[in-house]
C-alpha cells in the first residue's frame, strides 16, 4: 500500500465518526469540521486505551468545548467546569452531582464512593477550564484515573497547557494531545456552501474571523438575521455588506 493509502486508513480509524445525517444537520451547535472530527478520534482512542489523561488544547473559540460536549452527550460522560481555586473537595462534589451520588461531607468517604461508581463503569470525564485545577485537584483526578481505568479529558487553551503539563507525573499520564485550530477558508466555504451566500461573501467571513469558529457562527448569524428580517436574497450579500455587519462585532480572531 502507498503512504497516502495508509494515511487515509489512519484517518478513517482514528478520525472521529460523525454520521452523514449529522454532517448535513449538526445538532446543539456542533459543527463537524475536520479539526472537530480529528478531536473525536483522539477522544475515542483515549477511552479505548484507557489513558489516564487526554489533553485538548487550542485557541479560544475554535470549537474545543462544543466538540467535547458533543462527545460527552453522545456517551453520557460526566462534565465539570473548573472554577478559580478549584479544590479537590469542589471537584468531588461536582463529580458526585454528575454521577448522581449523594454528596458526603467526609472527603475520604466521598472519594471512595466516586471511585467505586467509576470502577463499575470506566468512562471519560471532561474538565473544562482545566488550568484552574490546583495540584491537589490534579492529584485527585490522577488517583481516580489510575484506580478506575477512566480517562480525564482536560480542556484548556494553548497558553495554559504548560501549566497542566509542568508536573511530570501528570505529563507522563497524558496519553494523547488533541490540538484543534481555526477552520481554513476552503473548509468554511465547504461547510456553508449550501447556505445561499456567495463564495466571495464566505471568503470575506473567513478573512474577518480568521477561521475562529465562534466568530464565524456569530457573523453568519448576523447575516442570516439581516436577510430573514428584510427578505433579501442571500446571494445579494456582498463582501462589503459582510464587513459592515462585522464592524458591529468584536471578532477577536480576524482582520482589523
């Protein structure tokens, strides 16, 4: 087999499965970009191999949380969001809520109850804003991962990833790192190709947003509102119109 053929097989096996129906009609705001599908592949691999930790990194707004939430909903995986000074107690209390376990005031008792529940069903556990976990909280997650065969998926931005990876015992347990970035202009045009907007208008959306998915969705929504309220054909929206709409938004990832 050629190198290209083997690479294609790798992408098919580990690229993240999304049904054709979902490609045509994404749910809950999830948009199955190439980056999102690759991230789903990383998550599937991490759970299959029972890696203690998986790290999901990328700039703000590129779809990390949306994609992870899609996976969590499909697999009924616990989801917690770290808060400033996120302590082991707060972490366990949030996990107990997700696992439908009665919270106990004694830390060791609650830890044992959560461990026993996760032993019965190893799973992925998602921690958004993971950079807010202090060292003892990461140690608590490490203990639960080691004891139960579950995978803790730590979601953060590029700038904070080194904070999590600075501990050798945590770093050594990160089985996969999923890096998700902005969508390309070609992919953006492909995603919205059937929307009715011209290629030129969509390319201007990409230029103004830098492919940051959150900004893309916000700008497209403004375009949709304009045409729906005024019954304007989408094909009539020009790059100049897109720029005028964009001037009302804070598009952090795009052109000035």
